[in-house]
């Protein structure tokens, strides 16, 4: 089945640093790279059904057939020329890191377009295997690919897989490893003679004049220079800027002979080449219609689309609230009975008792108050992500997003923010312009994450009712929209706008959603919970030694403005570490689970609104600092703090009129 | 040439042929990458309200294109 033509024997200048074989997975966005990766590496790379679900690469040691390999799952990219930071990461990796073999993953139903990336990858002169993924979906669409013919065309092995079900994966990796050791590269596929002539001449010119070795083939370098790719041009500029003039004259020549810009000539050429290969290997049948094809006529409809969007979000909200409250009540009473039973046997004044009680309260708070809401919420979010609904939301909201100075793509990080702000800020990398990324980062950090959701539900929902909790979400949406609108007014700049693939719906497997939910809950259990217990102990110790008073005094200006009890002060500091801590520490600080006995309805509302809006947590600040500049991180910090203070004060005024 | 129009002016369910992509290097690259080149046939599936995006089908893929971007694509009805 496999016939590899080995043409080029020159060795790759990038020698592997590691003794393990480096296997790189690369492909266009949403072709199933991460699903394939998880299939061999265990669930480590978070997958979802939208383009741009992976914005950084995941590297993993994997044992296959009793040997250890390094498998690297790169973010999706359409081309070796990148237009956004996520794709740039893939481009840089491919061009600079040691790689033994490339697995080019392809969504089979999009083969003609995907071959354009394949052709560029083959120019890297690295052994490669083609993985035609999601063949089941392609066959349903009536597309049949002759793998043998395709393999002959490209000179590399071609495999069909359905990564989500593990079909064909073993065979794919067995061959991948074989190819890596054989060091065979594919055919050199060349296009139209008059274009190749110019590429060849530029390539020879570079061979003579360039004294600096590059880690990739000169054919690739010449092609990319003719394509006006900024990355390659910068590489030349760095070592031999005097060559740029000559390179430009090659571009001019190509453009003159073809009547359009040189990058268009190269792109058209590559497109034509891909099409001609595709037509030789593909056959078409009548597609089978499926519910997936009809769903969009409702969910993306100009009227019904919005009705369903609101309905879906509302049902989601109600379900999380109901399920959470249903589980919370019995758990709470269990833990307070337990705590009371233990305490009744101890000397209440002893330091040991104080510590034991705080540990018990820390554990109880995590299980009884946080987990009941966290689980249904993260489960639901994972489901919406995996079924492929998010790109539809982006489509529906694009028009609205333009009014606040962003575009539809920014909806994706914003929605992810409801789960956790950290991946949300990272997801802004799917946006091209730094300005859009900054505004989207601001939006992502202001969206109430799952941790803040537990506060909204656990405090406001529990004491003031579901409708008030729902109101906080609405208020947050309005404030976030106004903030984005305000900031984009300060940074007027027109940006390219949305370009997003709307993937086919995919009924997710329960196992995958559960694993993903578990991965996110594990975050809470291994990071937040210990912190919670430690925080709980620290608080009771500092109480015991009268240190809390000092802390509270320091924060008293804030609590004074908000009209909150002074004891609340320390909880606001804990909230910066992890947002849930604000609420759980509140119980500790007040010395009771029944908050209503110490705080009024109005104070509970003020506290929650302040906590929802004030500064992002430490982890979010960390990624924010990496993502946007330090100055911008400070700006976001100052802005959210001031905003929270103003909103808290306003809530206090309004609450004093109601209660 | 006659009956040339911008992609954002095409009505829903109309198939068109791409004549030209206006605009700079960045927009050309992005449209090419997603599979839209001069000469390609694309189907306009949906046009969102409030100046929202246009949903087109290009060689089996559904792609949402922002209104601003579609104004740069000159097409001809077929």
C-alpha cells in the first residue's frame, strides 16, 4: 500500500536534542489533532469542536508499542504563513524545533483545501505521514478518497482514521514510527514551469549569496519570500539585509509576468496544484442528509437563532442552579451536623480544636458549596463546546460585537471565560490584532468564571433567590459590554473582522465530556481545595493571635465604602488567590454558615457584586501579564477595582431603598 | 463587467463565482487560506441581521465572514 519515493537525502540541520523520537501533529484548525493526540497520550490536551481550541502546543511522552516517543500537538494552522498568534506558534515550532516525523492530520471532507498546507509541509523535507481523519463524516458527505492514489501522488504514506473512535490510529502510528527511522521524505511536488523558474532562480541566488544556514529548504525559503511572508523576510533582514533589494526585484518580476502581486501568484499556483491532486484521488457520491445539516436552519436563523440562544442559556442557568441547590442542601446539613458532633467532644478554647474545626470547615465548604454548582456547570459548558455550538454563537453575535468594537470571534474567549478566565485569556490568541486581543482579554477577565458562579449561586442564589442571581449575570453582561465599548472608543482602529469556520455538529461522547469536566474540576480539587484548607487554618490562627484585626483594619476603607462588616475585609484578600475563597472565608470570618444572621440581604448583594467585578485572581493575572503588556495588566487591575467599588456603592444605595 | 457585485450584496442561497479579492496582503492571505480564491465558486447560505456576518459554503466547508471582509470580495452570480 505504501510507496515512498525518497528523493532528497541531505540531512536536516536540526538535530534532535532528545533521545526520544519527536513526532509532531499538525493540521488545519479543528481537524482533530488533539483528539488524535488524546487517543494515544490519554486525555491531556483539552479538545472541543471549534477552530482554535488549542492555542498552545502540548508535548507528551507517550509509550507506543513498548517504546517512549515525544508527541507534540501543535495549534491548528491553515498555512505556514501565519496570521494569528496561535498559528504563529505552530509555524515557529515547525521551522525551528527538532522534528523526526510529521503527522499531517486532515479533515477528509476538506481535503482539497487542506492539501495546500500539506504541500508547504512537504517543502520542509521532514519525513511525513498523512492522516485522513473523520473519514466517516466525509463518507456521509459523499466524498471518497483513494488513499493509494494519494500516496502515489505525494510519495508519503496515507492513512484513514476516525480519531474520536480510535479507528486506524494504531496503524497510523506504527507506520509513522517506521517512516521516522527510515528518514524518507516525500516527493518534491512542483507547479507551473514559469513560476517554478522564478522560485528556482531565487533559490539559486540565495544559495550563492546567503552565508547563513537555515534550518529549512531553500525552495521553501524562496517561495515564502516571494509570498511576502514577514517572518521569513525578517530572518533574512537579521543576517543579510543587503539581499532584500534583490529579493524584491524577484517579486516584481513574478508580478510583472503574471499581472498580479507575487503572493497571489504563489497562492494561486498552490491552490491549482492542490485541486489537481484532489481531483485525481477523490470520487463523489450523493451525500446523505442528516439532522446535523438541518439544525443550522433553526440555530443560525435570523430570528429563531436568537430565540434559541436565549432559551439555551436560560435553561442552562436554571439547570445549574436547580441541580446545585438540590445537592447543596443535604450536604450542608450533613457537614454542619458532623462539625457540631466533633466539636461537642472537644475543648472549644484549645488551639488544636480551632485548627481542627477550620480544616473541617474548609473540606465541608469545598464539597457542600462549591462542587454541587461546579460539576453541572462545567459539564454543560463542555457539552456546548464539544457539540460545536460556540461558533454558531460567534456568528449570531458578530453584529452586536461590532457595536462594542470587537467581532464575532471574540465571543469564543468570552464564553470560555464563564468556565475559567485563564484559558479564556489564552484563547484570545485566535484574534489577529493586538488591540482586539487586549479588549477581548479585558472582557474575558470580567466575565464571572465558574468560581465566581459558585459565589453568585451559593450566596445570592441561596439567600436571595435564583432571579437575583440571574440579575447579576445580566448586570455583568451589560457592564462588560459597556466597558468593551468604552475601551474600544479609546483605541479606535479598524480590524480585519471575523473569519471563522462553522464546523459540523458532533454528538460528543459522554466519556470525553466527563473526562474534560473532571480535568477542570481537578483544577479546583488540587489547587483551590488545599488553598482553601490552608486559608481556613491561617484565618483561624490569625484570629487566635488577634492578627486578623490588623488586616481588617487595613481593608476597612473598602468595607466602609461598601457598608460591609469589618470582618469581611480578609475574605477579599483571599479572593484574589482564588475567587471561591472569598465566599468560603466569609463563613469562617463571620463564624457561621448562616450568613443572614450577621449580614443583611443588601450587604450580601453588595459583597457578591463587589467580588464578581473586583480584580482577577492571581492565576488570571499571571496569564494576562504574559498575554498583554505589563502596563495593560495594571490598567485592567485598576479598572476592575474601581469599577467594582463604584458598582458596590451603587448597589448599596439601591439596596438601602429596597430593604 | 456587468452583474458584478460585492459578496455582501448577494442574496441568500445564491451561488457566485469569485472574480477578485480587493484589499491588502493580510486579507488575501486569510481568504486564500480558508479556500477562497479568484475563480472559485461559493454559495451564500445565510446573511445575518444587524450588519452581521455572511455564511458561505466553500468546497464543503461553512465559513462565517465578517461584513467588512465580504465587501472586499467581488463576485459574479452564476
